[in-house]
């Protein structure tokens, strides 16, 4: 006769039985093949237990006692609940769902308040001591938490036959992945929802609770005042990280998976007795984020189950998943297009968005070695927030070039100006050094030819003075550039205020003027543009900024002065683009007859066939200033109809409206009002011109 199984054998028999029981019937055969292997007696004993369990309609009439340290007893509690039954003060309305060891019902409470709740009761046949202990821990754990993104625990107790139950907030929602796909949420919107989930998990961790089964079906999205709110549910397999939640000790069976294969961490798959800590939830959050970004999990759940227990564990522990952007790139075109469309994006753009920072964040959260993951859920959320605000993410290895790119992306306008500063600095310093060395050589020759000691000393003193002056200028220019890169424009302006107005500082004053103008400090911008134009009078671009600002600020005398200066310097140009820009800026305010003739001559000299829209715009304004309103309208109509240049189109519409108003023609086209013109973007000086014209058009229309 064969001897009774020893303790180790009984423990393994119980573990395999519990593992098979937790799976749907159609998946048990594959699990048994993997778990039992060539151990035919073990397979026979477990098959017998499963048959007995099935014949008992969900519970065993007499619980077999399995020997060993992990032995449990299956209780015999008759009956199941159904609609209309009462559990405590709660009346069951319908079955909502079923988990590993509990059944969830929709129930109605009538006293002391009337409301619908979710009521969870331990399943018949699953109320072993171990499961009841785990259920008791669940009740205790959930009662400790109070967070808007975690389903609230309202009550707890036991049924008439002694099975534990607890009552929690009824969440009417759908899985977070389904919600995102059904509403075609973009990547940034998905990340913001996910950050709320991270904060909820962080709250649980601070209470000493690990969820251990984070997956889409346990994160439901519901609407509060039309705002999507994710709710984390089912902490049914959570346990405390510190101390004991109850007087009963809750153990995880050696061969029992807790969680869902595609989302469990390598240490959960290891099943080696290693303590599971909060970083296991970080891994599952990483898998969830992976799925929100790509529509797929790193490892396919069905393939993991079909591979068998050992292969499943080995895959989760050892196989490195591909990065999210790589997962997208490997999709067939139709799948990638559909995935991108569900994220309101195009396929190449979606791959480009995820490649880089999001890859680093997701892969750090899913590190096999938990010591290399994010320490907390808040750390994961903080790195995602840094991604959304174009700050360097901590998941990416530190790199100065990467940090610089991030800073440039956050301050595109400033850095566009700074690039011009750097070029001007390099050019200016080169010219300055060239002049310096030439003068130094001249002084040296003077010293050599001077026979008298006094002249030799004077020459040397002069050379040293020049050295210091050039060194000081170069240092101040460099320091000003650094201050401007830090967006400290006032400090940069103070740094160079004592530097002579030489061409090398013109670019600096110009950039300072641009930044002031963008920030609405127009008088300060004018001051710096005047300095730039004084330092480098041959640069026509400074007048493109200066003249519209002077007109906008009603500084008419200065406008007239700088208009004469601009015409004196550039009226003989043969460059059509310069002639068109200069004419438009100079005609923002009425000019004298002599100045108007010079402007028209300049436009006629640079005219092209067919005429350019910008030339027609400037010509139309010139005709208007001469009182030729019909001719002005004739030249401006084609510009208004031209869809290629929005700025020119708006400006032409304004001048056309003024011309028709002068002609008293009804049905003038709508104009852009002055208070609707905003100073931002790369064409802000064009918008300043539009603002000046809009003000004049409004005055005519009154």
C-alpha cells in the first residue's frame, strides 16, 4: 500500500489545486500539464479534487484536510445570494461581477440613508481560513484609505451564514483603456488621467497597502460634472507593507499567482518567498501606461497562459519587452493607423512623440530589477508631469545636450533670439579682435620707431588701455548673452549700458527689444531698438521693428524723425523685399508729399511682373495716403483675395475698408479690430502693423 503524501507533497497538491481552481475551466488542462509535468499521481489527486469540487456545486460537503504547514480547510456554508435577498441592511439588486474569491453585487441601502452600493461577499467554496484572512485584510486595508480616485469603503460585516462582506461606493464606469479609446483621447490626455491613478496608488502605499492587481479592469473611469475621474477598485489582494492588518497572518501560497499575468511584476512571477513591496505596483503601472500609449501590453496575456506556468514565469522574469515606440513601429500599417487615430494623431507623429522620454519613463517603471524602478508612484507621476511641461525627465540618463534641448523647447522664442545673439557675439568678437590686433600691431610699430623714452611709455600705456577696453567689452557682451539665455533681460540691459554703441552690441539690443515687445513692455522695447539702430545704422531690419512700435505708442515726432532717417539710408535700394517692408512701415502714419514721392519711386524702381502681393499692399497704402481711394481699392482687392499671406490679407482688408469708407461705399468688409490683435508668434511685428492700421480703421468707422 502506498503511504500518505508527506507534508511537502500535500502542500504542492494544495497549491496546484488552488491555482487550477482560480482559472476558467477551459484553461485548467493547460495549467495542469505545466504544473504537474510528469508527476502522474499528483495529476490524478488534483483531478479528483477538482471533480469533487465540481460535483459539490461550488463547495465541498466535507473538506479534505491537506497536511503540511500551509494546510487550509474548506468550510461548508450553504446557499448563495440572489436578487431580493437581504445581507444586513442591504437588499441585493443584481450581480455586478466576480473576482478570484469574492462576488460583487449591486445592493440598495434604505437606512440611515437611501443609496445604491457595491457589496462584495466571499465566494462559496473559497472561504478557507487563508482566503477569509485575506478578505479580512482587504476590509481593513480599504477602510484605511480616503482618496477621490479610490472607491470608498462604506461598511463591513458578515452574512447570516458567517461569510464576510464589505460595502463600498458603487462606481458606474468603464475600464480606463476602453474609456480612452472610445473618446479618442490624445496621448497627453491619457497621461493626465494616468497621473491621477498614480496619485491614488501613492495614497494606498502611504497607508501601507499594496494593490498587487493593477490592470485596466480595476481602474474604472466615471464622469463627475462631465469631467472624467479614474477610480481604482478591488484592493481584494492587497496587503500591508508594515505590521499586521488583522490578528490573522495572510500568506500567499507558493504556487498561487495573485494578479493578471500580463501585468504582474517579475518578483510576483518568481514566487520565491521574496517580499512583495510597493515597487511591484510600480511595474504594473508601467504596463498600464504602456497599454495606454500603444494599445498593447508588453506581453500578450493569452500567449502567456498558453505557454504554461513555467514558460510564463520565465518570460515575465527574463524577457525584456520592446520599448513602446518600437512596439508601434513593428505594427502593420493598418493597426498603427487605427492606434494613432484613437489617439487623435497620425502614425509617424505618434511614434515620434512616444520615442524618447516616454520610452525611458515606461521602461524604467518596468525594470526587471525593482531597485532600478521608480521608488514611488508619485515619482512616476512627477516624471510624466515633467514630460508634459517639456522639462528633463529623471528616467533618462543625464546628458547636458538633452537638458539643453529641453530648455530650448520650453523657451523657443527666447532661444531663437539667443541663437542670433550667439552668432552676433561670435562675429562681433571676431571683428573686435581683428581690429584689436591691428591696432596693437600699429602701436607696436609706433613704439619701435619712437626713439624717445616718453613716447615709448605712452604707446605702451595706450596699448594696455586698449587691451583692457576690448577685454571689458568682450566680457560684458558674453555676460549679457548668458543673462539673456536665463531670460534676465533687465540685467542684460544693465550689463551693456556703459558699452559704446558699436555694431557688435546692436544685435543684443535688438533681441532685448524683441523680448520686451513680446512681453508688452513697448516703451522699453523702443528704447532698445533705438540703441540698435544707432549702433548699426546700416541694418534695415531694426526699422521693421522700430517704426511700427513708435506708431503704436503715439510717439509721432520720433516716428517722423526715424522715418526720414530710414528713407535717407535705404530709399535707393534695389531689393524689392526691403522696399516693400520699408514703404509699409513708413506709411503707417501720413507722410509729407516729398516723402510719399520718394516711397512711390522706390516701389516703382523695384517693381516686378507679375506684381508681388506685398508690393501691391504697400502701393495701395501709398495711393490711399495720396487720396487716390479708388486706385487704392483696385490694388488692394487682389491682396484681400490672396490666401497665401494672412498678415498681408488682414492689412489689405483694413486699408481697403478705410478707402471704401472715404468713398462712402456701403457694405464695407469686416475689419480686424485693434483689441483683437495679439502680439505673439514669429510675425509679431507684422501684427503690430496690423494693430496700427486697425486703430486707424476704427477711428474712420466711428
